[in-house]
C-alpha cells in the first residue's frame, strides 16, 4: 500500500516515460491490437529491432515473490 501512496499523477507523460511505454508495447508480441504498428516499427528499425527488444528486457523490472 505504501508504494501506491507514493505515486504521483501528472497531466502528461514525459518523453522518457513515453519511450519506455512504447518499448514495453513493442516487446509484447501477444498484443494483437498493436500488430500493424509493431510490424511497421520493426521494418523501420531493420537489423536494430532485436537490439531494442534486448535493451527493453534488460530494463524491465521483475515482480518480487
């Protein structure tokens, strides 16, 4: 409950948070609603797409048991 009490809501996201959120959505392959977007981004990134997926995996916090 303490974690929730420390949350701060803002009127909008800053660029870093928007990027982190986009990377999270890019990595989630089971989300069919974003399939077209993910395909287009992957095509634009070309060979670098896998680097983005790996970078996001390294920075994704894991839930504690």
